[in-house]
C-alpha cells in the first residue's frame, strides 16, 4: 500500500505532501509572518540551519515548551517526542534545572575558574559512569574532538576507526561515508579544508571480521563508537559484539571511545553502565545537564597517566584544546542538578515504562494497517522502520529508508499535534511523557496512515 514502486505512486505521495503543507501554512499565519521577517537578518530565516530540517514550508516558531508539551505562536499544542533532538530528554525546562539556573544567575555566569562544586560533580560522574577522571566541554562535538586528539597524543598514531552511518556531532573525522567499500568525505560538506577521510576508516557496525582486519594493521589510535547506532535509524549490536570490540581494541593497541550522547536513554549511566562496557574514554552531551549546553569527557586511570606523560613531555605553548566558556558556573550548576535530580532511578523507570507502552501501541497500529514495520528501542528512545526486521548495519538501514514517506508521515503527525524528531522516525519518552502523550501519538498515526492509504489508492 505504501510502496513507491512507480512514478505514479511517488506522484500521489508528493500530492499528499502538498496537501499537508497547505494545511500547515493555513493553520500557522503567525509562524509564517515571523519566518518572513526573520529572513531580513538570519541566513534563510533561522539562527541555526538545522531548524529548516523539518520538511515544513517554514519553521514552527515556539512560544513555550515545558515538560513534554510544546506550544507554537499560533496556539497549537504538540506532544513533543523530539525534545530538542535529545537535549530535553528529561523534559523541557525541568524544575531542578530552572532552580539551579536561578540560584547561580545571582552568583556569576563564567569566571574561567573552578566552581566550588566541581569536586562533588566529578564524584557524581565517576559514580554514574564508572570512569574516575573528567573534563567539561560545551558540546559533545567539542568533547569528541578533544578525546581523539588525546588518543593520537598518547598512542602516537593518527588513524581513527569509525562505523558507517555513525553520528558524533560535527566532528570532522566522522563526516565520512562508505562509497563502494571506500571511505570518502560525506557529500554536501561546506568549506572543508582537508579530506576528512585521510585519517579515518569506516567499517560496518556488527562486522567483526572487518573490524579485526583494520585493527590488525596496528595503525589506529582510537575506535569511536556509539554503543547503539542512532542516526542512521537505530541499529543495535549483535550479541557479543561489544565484548569482541573491547577485546580487539586492547589486542591491537587502539583506544576505545564510547559516545553516549544518544544512548543515555538506555538507563541510568547510559548503555555503558547498563551493559558493563569498559571504554578508555566516554563522551556524553545534549541531555547530560538537563538541556543546558554542556558535555562531559571521562577517562580511565590508565588514560589519565598517559595524558600526564604527554603533558610532562610536551613543549611550552598552546595546547589547541579547550574553549573559554567550557565548564562555566551555569553549566556546572545545571550538571550538578541533572546528575542528582534528573538522572534518577525513579525518572528512568517512568521513561522506560512509557517507552515500552509506546512500542506496544505502535506495533498495534502497524498490525491494524497490515504493515510489516518494526520498532527498535534503546531504553527511552524508539524508532520505527519500514521493514519487518531491524537492520544489522548502517548500509542496510540507509537502504530501507524512504524519505518521501517519512516526510509525509511527519507532516501529517505535526498537523495533528505531534512532533517527531525530523531525522527519520525517532522518538523519545521523558519523565514528563504521560498516557495522554502516548494516546495522541498513536491516534494521530492511526488517522494519518488511513488518510495516506486512501490518497495512494
């Protein structure tokens, strides 16, 4: 029913999208006016270009967001499953973060000196993730960049190994893709000064043979990995994969960097703690401080000793790492509040329970429509895909994506008061997600699929 086998099928889907776009525009005159005025001073009318990625004629302009609800300037209220593309995973404007910001605002924003709480925050991080040493950055991209530079410094090697379809922010080394088995720069990059593929090799996730073949060369400083791939659709590790990855990196002298930014949804302490991973370095951003800009870089005792040796041996001069506003007092205050009051067993229990219910409801909708679609879940993060079985790697996942159908579904849901993450079909459940949110999504999806099926007949 939803297959685009012919030009006629695609044309009907395009027509459905046109109708949803028209409905979107008619219902949002205030957003349309604000979008027009913003073009006078912002590139393409937005302060950050990702805000154009929703597939709508113009962006939804936000008036208020709290918990798992978002209201736009035209008074439409949305059940929000995007949650700022993970930044607000614990809900918009959670009370502990509001309170921490209010208290710290009267005591200084940034001093380029350590806040009195950093010792206690470091202890919290060590207890949560199991790594003893930490540094703070503003974004996960910053933290990943620093981690890879340290990996090169302590190993004396330059090459990085990553996975096809990976996502580590705008880290240069991972802005690459496999093309006919060869690592190439990712299409569409702007202003790259060098070939990002010059020092990075990609292999497929879950392919231990390819992983061992590359690592056996002894040329890799680090393997950087999401414990579960999340930006090419959700691709979960096969049983035993992470144990083998850790064994191979140790055998061949490569460090292991785990990026928990999206997989923090797994449970308390992220995938690393829940599944007992043993990385040399760990990065987490986005939701780590309740949505306030902050990221963490953790590392082992052994890594700390190697870093100290590099510092002792290097010549005087600029390290090339660090930013002025990193570890500012506002970030430390929010991180402290998030670790102590948001990342709790009780909150994760709610998130995981809601996500489990949503998974069952989505599968029920697909059964009613006789669709062989699957739902993949990483704790509180879910995604549905257009195949019966989940993909095993990034290439399989990309081949099964259907951007035109995704856009049609996203527009239909948005027009019915539901926001999904604009990139594929990703959803998050927060502690503020309620039965009302779940019902709104499943009812809207049910109605959208009925209407879409009628349009494609």
